[in-house]
C-alpha cells in the first residue's frame, strides 16, 4: 500500500539541532562514545542461569523457562526439557520512555501442556537499579533466591544482572527489545537486530588462453574449429574460434572473471570443437582450484603453465577420467591484486582501494554517522487490517555495511545508532537507505516477500568540512511509476574527521583508481560485465548472512540497473550539459554586447584592458589567474553550508510524463503490449533522428576543415593557399602586437561599421565541400 504525498510536498533539506550525546544521565557526568546520537535509556536484564530448581512433573523433573515482566511488557527465554540447572544467558532491554511500572518481575516457570506452573520469582525496585555506561566493565551477575508470591523463600536460585544503560551498551545489539514483543520466533527476532556486515573480498581473475597442443577431434577428416570455454560459478566466457584450424590452435586471448574469497569454486576450462552451427564437441577439460593461482600486484608478467586436458566420458551415469590422454593447454592465470573490483557506479563509489592489502595507503580520517530517527514515513503494508511500517536503515561505505534494528509498527522510528568507518579517500560517497521489513513472521511464512524500499540518501565526503557535525533531516524520495513520492524524512548526524590534512590534500593529486586501471585498462564492456558479476556475488554472499541482508536491499544500495535506458535520465543529462555550457553561453552573450556597444563605458574599458594586455603580454596569464582567484574569494561568501541531497528538479522527476516513467520501470526484455512498444520505438526513432542530424552537422564542419587543403575544391584550396602565403609574409614583416591590436579593434568595432551579412571567412567556409554528397 503506497501513500501519495500531498501536492505541495517539501523536498528540501532541513538543518536540525538535536540534543546529541546527552540525556538525563549527563547530569551525573557520565559520558559515552555515542556523541552523534541522542542517548536512549534502557533497562537491561541479563538472565544467565538457574540451579537447584524443584521438580514439578510426576517424572520428578521440570521444563523451566524464565519470564521477564515489566508492566505490560513480557519477554520469555527458551525452555529446557527435564533440566533443573538450565543456562539461558539471554538479555532483555526495556525502553525507559515506555516504562510505566515501578517493579521488575523475573519469574521461573515450568512448561506444561495445559498451564505453566509458577516456580518462583525475583522482584526489583527500579529506583534501586544501578547505572552503567561503557567503557565501564559489564555488571557481574549475582545469585538470587527465588520467592513465592507472598515473599517466602523457595528452593532454587536464579543468576541475574539488572542495570540501566544506553544503546552504547555491548548487550544492546543482541538483546530482546520490548518494542518487538509482537514478533514471534527466533528467526523473526534475528531479522530485526542490528548487525555489521563485510562485503566479500573480490579479485579480478585473468585467464590468458595462449594455445593448445595435440588435440584429438572425433572427426579427423575436417579442420577443427576450436574455442575455449571457461566457467567460474555462474560466470561463463569463451574465446573466439582459433584462426589456425589445426590440432594445435592458438588464441592469446584474455578472459576476465570476478572471484570472491574464500575460493570455494574451481575454474573449469573446456576446449570445444564447433562441429555444427548449434553443436559443440568437448575435446578436453581441466579444473583449476583458485587457492593455488598466482597473485599479481603490478603489471609484471606471470609465468605461463601447461595444464593437462582430461577427456570425460559417461560411464554408468558418472564422469570418469580417460587414461593416456596427452592433450594439454597453455595458459597464464593470475589473480589481479592491483585493480579495484568495481561493485558500485564510479560516480558514487565508496571505496577505490586495490584488492591487495599490501597496496593500501594509510587512512586519512574517520567518518562517523549517527542514524537518529525518521518521521513522516509512509505506510508500506497492512497488518491486521491497519496500515503500518516496520522500518530499518542500511548504510554502506567501503566494504562495511551496517544495518540498524527494526523499529516495529512506527511511522516515527528512533534508532539512535552510531557507526564509524575508516576513510582512505575523500572523494567517496556513503549511501544510507531506509527499508520496510517484510520478514517479521520468521521461517517461510512470508513466502516470497521482499523488503520494500522507502528511500535513500547519498553524502559525498569531499563536500563536508572536517570536524564539523552536520545534523540534517533528509527527504526520502522514491520514484514510482506514478511519479516521485516523498516517503518521509531521515534524521542523520555526520562528522568527517581528518587525521592528516597534508595526506588528504595529497590525495587530490593521485589517480582516482589504482594504477593498474591505467597501465592495463579494461574495456567499457568488460567493466560493465565485471561490475554486474561483482554485484551478484556481493548480494548472494550477504543474503546468506544471519540475519540476511537481502538481495533487493543490496541491489538498491548498489544502484543495480541504473545503466538502463530512461527518457527521464536522458533529459536530465541533457539539461546538465546545458547547465555546464550555460557559463560559456553567458560569456558569449556578454562579449556580443561588448562588440555591439550595448554599454559604451564597459566597451571602452574593455578596449583599454585589451590595449594593456597587448602591449604587455606578460600580464595575460597573471591577469587570468588573479581574476579566477578573486571570483573564488568572492563566491566564498555564498559557499554551500549544507551537504547536497537528491534534487527532483535536476533529475527531471517532478514533471516526468507517466509513459516515460512506465518505460523506465519496464522489465528487460520488455513485458509491455506490442502497441505501446511500437509507440515507444517510434518516439525513440524520432529522437535518434535529431541526434543523427546533429552528429552529421558536426561531421560536416570537420570535413570542411579537412577540405581546405585536400584540393577537393581546387579553386577554394588555391584561394586558401594563396591567402596563407600572403598572411605568412605580412605577419613576418609586421610586429605581432600591431596585428593583435588591429584584429582586436576590428572585432570590437562600432555597430555603424558592421554589416548584417555574414563575414567573408564564414561565407568562404560554408562554401567548402563535405562528404555529404557521397552519403546514400
């Protein structure tokens, strides 16, 4: 269920002033490392174990479990069967904001088929509970004698620890939270906890297939058409068919794969013969474990190796190796440690380091992010007949992913969780996404449910001032087939601390990517394919974690599919180009006004400046740089005070046509009806026709320049050659300053000395021939 925002929704960034790093505990001069979030008070109860519990069943044993009750909130441990000395070691956390009771009850009960038997309890007055804030050591649990409801001592003891703490407590991530009381099952509880994940370490695997020897084709009467097929997991690549159609074919071709540690999968190579258009015959295979493959840190060549090819035949349904098979293949295989494996778009990468840790440089600082809260979230689903949202955040920077806990049934969730990353390059981007948890039932009860995206925020570190805390409320914008929608706002606190200003400034002179990307560059097609494989590997590995970071979440954070065609993005990029060229266009209009004497005083001043620069040419470059310096100093007063955020106008999302959005959300290949596809194809042809005309016009101007000296038009070339000779003689005998003055004054001449007809050089250039006459 999607919520439509009001017509005049506010998509702007708002600066806030939250009370960071303190609460009621600051009066006790207690401090915490959580200084970018609002401190939240929790009552923690650690139920460790029990001993000497009395027997309750007729069998002389008991099935004990502990129940922690505080007002209307109740949490239970797992139960043990026939055990009088159970060990639970579970932690329960109760938010102070929701506590209305004054007494904590921790009781032990015996699990029974009809009604659980009460075995005793321990009561705590909340005013007597001690406070603890890290880095204090954890509170040591103590033994408490169980009592009955009248206060009489019973047999059996319970080991407990009870304390007041904050979200900075080590027990916080694994604790059972009172706001998750409606979530049932251990699987569902695991799905709502906060976790830190690490992306798998990715390598580029280069397979240089050189040649093969002594192949044995089945049909020896024909010339074999041999190629090599290589497979690593779900990735499959093949070489071209060898031009040397013999039993000793050669290729010398590179195949690139993405491999992830630990290397569980083998590289499988097969040499195959194309015996028919759709029929390939396997001549030999080999399996290479990646653990033993050489690792290369620079561009130095790795030694080549020969690998024996094994002939596989089917015997009793199993593959057996055939003995006395002499074919082999010559290859150079290495894991490339000098490249950075791109799993994100290069426009907003969060990590640019090479794979090999030996090549990493020292960190330049620390990024700290406090994920405070969200408000105004849209209802994402219906539960028990009412709209609700169970929101959690995911932040990604470098190889470290963090996931906050899920706040159940709230449109204004408060997380107040703080995370830290090492920064190795300031020109990187952190991505923070908000999602709705659709896996709160545990197990397979959710079917094929997918966590819904609520929105995301990107923050480029280079736009942040160092050591400043940025506290802003960012709009969560999502593009739907019906248009852009504001799904709520997320409140963040961000601080970028620089450990060495000199090292950070030095980074601006370094290449953006590791040097192997420039010494041995990969093609655009290779990079696209490898990025797709890398994102698939990352999403698959993280979805197997516990709790899983699901595939749809990872793909949304990594912007998978952002390269697909979109009319909206094409328009946005066109307007971006026009915005960049807008400065040049403005300068051109200003110069045209100078030449036409729209403001005589300004034109006279330009004449004087031009005269000075011509007479003293050594002042030209200093004047230009001084002018740029003054512009930079002048604009410092209006420098951006807030980090950039999603701009709906820049993205052309606020006025996109519904059909263009429907096309953007279409699957690939398309799933739309033929008449809609025909209409979109015709529209694309119309746009392509205009682009084709512009490209043709640019080619025409270039060909006219070439024709100046090509003698394609003998009269035009003769005129140009004679002009060049006269110009060379005149410029040789005339001082350059005089020529420059005369040229400048001619360009800046008064309108009464101008004609509305085009100039002679322009007329001459437009009459030059181009190759458009040769086009079909």
